[in-house]
């Protein structure tokens, strides 16, 4: 992130909705890269490490709904690029 910048904080987290109706069991982590805007909104989301097309999409759909307290530099909100990991476990 850089010197003097405090990391953004998640204030609303939506879990991914993934159906195992296809009979596919999924275990692992999807890593998503994104920019947290100075308003705390996720932007420019992309899968950096995926598991399966449908699982990756469910992770992206969930993270698009997240909200953050934006990163701060001094007392000003700033946009930063971060990575988040979404874990999936078969039931």
C-alpha cells in the first residue's frame, strides 16, 4: 500500500452463494484483486487465482457487494489496490 497509508477495513461482507447442485464439490480459495475506492466501494475486480468458472463468479458477485471504510493517508480517504481471499469448503 505504501508508507503512511492505513489499510481499508471491511464494514459489510456478503458471503458467496455457490450451489453444489451440479454435484461438484469445491474446496479451496479464490483470490480476487480489486481497488477499494476512496468512497469504500470495490472497483476493477478480477480473479487472480481461481477454482472453477462458476465458483470464481460467485466470489466476484459477493465481493462486488462488500463495502469498506476506505484506506487513509493522513486524514484523507484514498483508493488502494488489495487482494482478498474467499474460502470454499464442501459440506
